[in-house]
C-alpha cells in the first residue's frame, strides 16, 4: 500500500524493484501461475512510463464504495 496526497508516481527504482520481486516469485511458483502487480493507493497511479507495468490499481473509492447508494462514501 502506498499513501500519497495526490496520485502516486512510480519511479525507475520502483519499477526495477517490482521486476526483481516478480522474477523471484515466478521462480518459486508453478509455471502455470500468473503474477499480477496490483497497487493499492490513496488516489491511484500517475500515468507515467512505469505505469504500464502495473496490471491493476485499487483506490480508496474502490475500497469504500457504498453499494446501497451507488456512490463513494
């Protein structure tokens, strides 16, 4: 999880760290398993060049959706 006052901007360091972690994990998992990088952030991700390597993002609005009123809390 990442907290930021605005959209979180991935850096080259973040990208390299995620790639290394994903590579290590894929060596430990069976070959038929797929790894999806998902970021949980306050306001989402900034769409910069490193954003393309993230398969999914979850924001506070996604977590606190009021299904009865069909709006965010």
